[in-house]
C-alpha cells in the first residue's frame, strides 16, 4: 500500500489513473485504477501488487514500477490553436520583421 498525501480537502471527486501495460493490453496506455485506491480525507492510498496490473513491468521481481497519480475526472476540451496557414503567415511575418531589423543595423 502506498499513501499519497493531498492538499487539504483535495480528495473529493478523485480517481486514480495509471500509465503502463496491463495483462489485458500489453501496450502502455492510461487506465482507471480507482478500484485499487481508497480516498480518506486528504490521503489517497493505492494498493499495488508486484507483477499485477498497476506494476508497469508486470513481473513479480520484488520491485514495483508505479507511474501514475490522482486525477480529477471531467470534461476534456480542445485547446485552441492556429491553423497551419495562420502559423505559416505568422512565421513569414516574424521573418520579415527580423530581416527589417537586421537591415536597419547595417
């Protein structure tokens, strides 16, 4: 068992997610590990077993590799970015301004 202390009141609505392979899917991926986690106040305790799901090397070798942590599940929204054409135009504008500054110096 591995307790993780959280900020005061930080345990409300938490889920535990892990990254790595599982016996069902051997390629690394994010998966919900909440069934092996207990939240009590501001501490989340993960129950890990060497060689089982939650141990990234899936080998009972006396060592547990444990990438992952608590998350607040919610809606995922896209991050707005510029289109490829807008990025190209912005790059050309930056290059033109840079050339102009170099010409003024010499």
